[in-house]
């Protein structure tokens, strides 16, 4: 739902609830605190855990498998074994099929996606002055654990990708600060840096519970029969456009889910399998000192995701048990789960290679994280000394669904177009075989114009009707010229990547930067690198692709956790990607009477107030230092001591302009913000001393923007955090 809103924040805290007698004598002039627009009786919606009773499936280990090969580029895998079939569990049984039934077969995962990382925060700048009514940027002294507790803790990074996922871990005490990856996965004796983001279910009937029967390599290798579901690409369900508009919002084919399963359930089930296996492998590697129950877990998400997608991701991760209360009195265990953006994680990894790129303090670099599903871009600046570098985000991040997966989809569309008069080659097994051949071979080495005259040959799965030169069928092969592949498959996707990079450069004052660092599986594409060099070589002195580019995000996520033991971590500041706004009532000014006379009303105290005013918690583009609370002062009228709750709506805007009124520009409702004032000493005092007629309570709300997530906090007059607000995101049914 879109709404409209506008400029200037006056120096006045806002009030929630209806009008009332007079403001209490708090030392603040009457009417200087913004009033929230009539808050409906608040609900505690959003506090319940998502989908209680979700099955936490166990991973299937140890199936024997033939030799697997790994492409030198991007970590994509090929499984040259004939497919196997699986019998369903006995009726009414939750028993999983025998693991040995899952033999790796033909897999077409495409170029592996490399995830992203966190972003952090420095005091507001630029527009901050225009929006900064009663707003402060305050260092949060109570975020996370103390330095002593953090030192030596295990950090586990999880790159949950569209096509591939991976796990890395490290500990400054037990592993000397080094980062290791899990390389052995169920279903293979070979080593792979990532595992397919794939999960398989069996469901006998729509009324039966869907049972997880395989995940990762084993799920990817399954040949499906009736009642089985192989789910891939389910991360795309959390794309902001899909959350707003549903399945039709993306050109990618969203998978069919078992009856009764929601996207969050599938994410939870996959993370549960991945985490259970990862814990076993990490414990085998470093023993009981791992203390996985108290580990920090860092999940990466695309830069383009909004807070709603991140919240779903957090709910799924908590339901999957990625973090749990480690001991009695551990009230902050949920804070050990951190969600960061993929570019930030990649930037942290790149900072460890700064000498390789010959970067110096004060220089800027762009991270282009080109993965399987998304491509994300962000600009950072090196600050400090080389011995202890920090990274500051320099501009808002950007991202789009134009990863290597979309090459596969465009290739499939090309095949359908060429063979539309030969339907025998368009059934599911045939299309899978064509796509596998493209994804595992030709996509990895395609060189663009140099291959225009090359004929690329793809074997037909069916031997019938296999020769018709008019549609490029020649003796059982589909023959496609390189110039057709470039024009219809590669160029539309690569052009989107170049557009993202152009947009990112345009945000810099000189439209130039010192380095462009390419990471992610898609970054291994020779044609993509060639086009980037051609387009930006005259603007960027260093265009580099580090070794192990497909796991840069994964490595960076684990290093992010290790950096928490330092003062503030590696990334010191982030740019607010959007404006976060609340609607309120403010004392009417002459400007309000002139500009919006229809918004002027008298409250119960007889004071003229202007309705439909906007209070900016933080403006788009503001620089925010990590660990800071962006605070604003508000006021609520309570008619009785039990009237301690209110619910307001948090709005977001992608506009650069700052609005004053709700009807001046487009705003989007992001979430309901439920706040309980009862822990505030001032509320308790007012409630105990007021005999009749109600009372006002002034309070401070703080907003934390930590990379990908937003967190609301309630703060006392002394600056102590006494509660975190509950966000109920719109569109999550």
C-alpha cells in the first residue's frame, strides 16, 4: 500500500494517542513533543515465533557415490551418474528413505552464487540537518557481548545462496583467527566448497505432512516420482518484489511447494539440515572447544532485500535452531544471530587482500558480488592504517536479479523458441539435459564476440525426431551459433550487471573509484569480465577478481564475526538505504496553517496541532556509525495505568527529497511498530501518581540500522535501553 508524505522536521517530540488535558510539567514546552496519530489499541502481533511445530529434518549422510568433478570456475558441480529412483516411506511413517538410495545424478546448478555481508554506521550527514528534530546518534553500549566475552568465540558464516550455499568458521582463540570452510558434504566423497541449495520432500497426499527426504547434493541428484518434490531457487520467494506482488513479480520460475508448506518453512527446513550437518563437521574438526551453542552465526542476504525479507530470514534461522540459549540467564541469545549484506561480507574479505590490490587508506573501491541469483554492488572507503583497516560504506547499495541463474533461464527460453515445432524435445527431461549441458560446460567458458562464429552443440535427450536443419537440429544435436547465444542469452543479463555498476559509479562525486573487485560465481565468467573491463577500464584503474572468488562472501561472513572482538569491527559505517519515517501530530505553525489548513485540529487540551506530519527517524543516504541509535523524542497520552501500549506504522521512502506532510510524495508502509512503555520509570511514576484524567509520558525511540536489518528500541531518559520494539511486517500472512 502506497501513501504520500513531506519535509522539515520541527524540533518537537511527537505524541501518541488522542488529545488530553495539559501536558505534564516536564520542562519541555507544551506542544514540543510530536503526537502520534491516533494509535489503535495495539496488538502484540509479530511476537509469536513463525510456524511453530516446524519439522527440523535430519540430514542424510554417507551415501556412496561415484566420482564427482568440480569446474575450475565458480565451484559448479557435475554429477555424471545415471539418475536413481526412490521409493516413498511406508504409509503413515515419518521414516526417511535409506540414504544409500540417493546417488548423485545429473546436476545443473549453474555458476555458484557468492553471498554478501554486513554494513555498519557513522553519524548522520547531509540531509540529517534537514530532518533532525530531537534526533541523536548515540553509541549503543549494550549491543552484543562485552569485548572479553567476544574474544575467542567461534564465528560461523553461512552463505545461503539461490543456487549454492556454504559454511565457514573461525575462532581467534582456538584457530588463530584463520577461517576454514566445510568441504565434505553428504552424498559425495569429493570436496566441494558449496552445496546445492536444494531440498526434497515426500508427501503421500495433500492431507499428509511433507517429510524431508534429502537436501544438498543428494536432493539435487534425485529423480522424482509421484509424491516427491525437489525444491530449488526458493530463496527468490524472499525477494522484495515477490513479497509485494507474488509469483508474477519475477521472471524466474518459483518452485511448486508441497501442500501446507510456506516459503519460510522451506528455508527453515534447509537451514536446519545445513546447520545440523555443519555442527557435526565443525565439532569433528576442532573438538568440543567449538562451543557451538554460544557461537556467533552470521547469515548473508542480498543488498536489494528490504527489512521484511531479512525478518523472514531471521525467523527461519531462529526456527532452524542456528542460535539457542546457551545457559541460564542468557537473555540476549537471539543477538548472536546477525544478518549482513553480501557486498559487506565480500568487502571484509577484500580488505584482507588490500595489499594484493595495492589499495591505500582513503581510497575507494566497489564490490560487485555477482552470484547465482542476484548481483549486488556497494562502494567502500578504506580508513585507518594498513595494520588495522576499517571500511566505511560510501553510497547506498544496489542490486538486481541478474545472476548466472538467469543465463540458464534465458537459454531454456531459446531452446523452446528454436524447437517449438518439435515438442518431443521440450519435455522436462529434455530441457533439463539441454540446460545441464549449457550450465556445466559452455556457460563457463563463453568468450563473447570471439565465439560468434563458434557452433555450440547440445546433445538431445530424446533420439526421436532428431534431424531438422531448419531449426538447427543436426543428427541428434541442437546446434547454436555463438552470436545467437551472445545476443539472446548473455547480453541481456550482462547488460543488467553493467547498468548496476554504472549506477553505482554515478553516486560518487567524480564518478570514478580506485578499484572494482569482482566476486561471486558469476564473476568467473570470461565474457562478463571482458565486458566490465571494456566499459569501465578508463574510469577504474584496478579491476580485479581475487582467487576463490566464489567464496569471498562466505569467507567474509565468518571474518565479520571474528572482527566483532575488535573495537567496532572491520566495517565502521553504513549508508541508510531508505528513509524511515513515522506519521505524527505536531503543534501547528504558521506554515502549517497556510500550507495545510485542513490538517489543523484542536486536541483535548485545546492546543492546535497539525495532523499528518512526518517525523524522520533517519533519512535516505545518511551515514550511520555502527552501534549507534538514531533517537527521536515522542509523547503518549494514557487514560489509565493499564494504557501502556501503542502501535504506530513505520513508513519507508526511496525518495531523496525529505517531505513534511503525508500527501507530498509516495511512502510505503513497512511495518507496525508495537511499543510497551510499562518498563519506563517515568511511565511507572506517572501511572502511580495520577488519580484521574489521564497523563502524558515522554519517551525516546531509537532505531538501529545494522547492515541489512533494522531494530527498534525504547530508551530511558538516562539512555538505558529498556526494551526492543516488535515489528510486524506488512504482507506476511
